[in-house]
C-alpha cells in the first residue's frame, strides 16, 4: 500500500516504471483514508489497493489538514476522502466543516457507533456517504466508485471554469466591453454610438473577442457570458 502520496509524487510526468504504475493508480482514483485505528487503516487500505486505487492514509485529521495546506499535487485523477467520525482532537464532522472552506473532495464518513443525529448532521453538511463499520467490501467499493465519479465530474467543471477565466482574461478592456454589449443583444451600430467609436472599430473588436473566446455565434457568446460573467 502507498502511504502519504502527497509527499512522494508531484505533477511531473511519469519517468520510472514505479512512476507509471502510480500515475495509473491515480488516474483510476486516489482514496485518502483517515482513522486513528491502525488496523482499520491497514485493512481498508489493502482492500482498496488490491482494487487498483492509489491509497493515502493518515492517523489523524490534523495530519491530513497539514498536508492539504501544503497543496502538493499528485498525478492527475479523481480523489475522495474516507474518514472516521470518532477521532480525538479533530473528528470527522469537524474535518467536514473545515474542508468546506478548503477543498471540494467528496467526503465519505464512517463510524461504528454514531447515532442518527450525527448521520443527519453529516449529510446536511454535504457528506457524500456515511458507512457503518464493519464495512462490507462490496459496499466500500460501490461508495468509493460513486465518490470518484463525482470527483471526476467536479474536476472537469473546474478545468472548464479555469479555461473560461483564462479566455476572458485575454480580452482587452474594449474587447470585453464590446462583447458584453453583443451578449446583451445590442447591434453593432448601437454599440458604436454608445461607445463613441466607429462602426468599423466595433466590428474589429467584436471579431477579435469572439476569436479569443473561442466562440462563433452570438448564442455561444451569451452562454459563455452566463457561465463566466463577462
């Protein structure tokens, strides 16, 4: 099993055979395990590792938060967090509250003696799932697979948003202004009159803005403006 991957790998391209194997596991999914019981960590970690996932484990939520603060990158791939509820210092519910401000990783909580109120609190705060110990292997694999699917979808959204922000940032102030008018339904002549510039200049800024934003039609521009906030 692989421990503390964040200190062992970066966003570099795989070089060695071990790097390639690790990258393949991360592409399938990284499961972060947090539990103060070393036997549970080992048992769950072995199951998930044999399933083909990359596995990272911590004996406390504080240890995980410290590594998360460093923001070290792994090889690309989805990830999820499986954390015990009952732990000293920072328990699973407190970790959930802190992660809400730091990360959008899908969180699965687990416990052997939690009451109904803890389960309700966890789900209301956005927990992806709540597993009861001892966890059957099939239930574990199903929950992890679903969480990793959600993680992959969130990462795709993040990539699209980042790319969109980059394209919008590439516009000059005048290009953005013209694009905003166009997205609002204004025709070229109205824009020229509003800005006090030549119609020819409006057309030039409009064409450059569409090219930089990677859109071909006004309808596409409107959708992009709604998503990216021109």
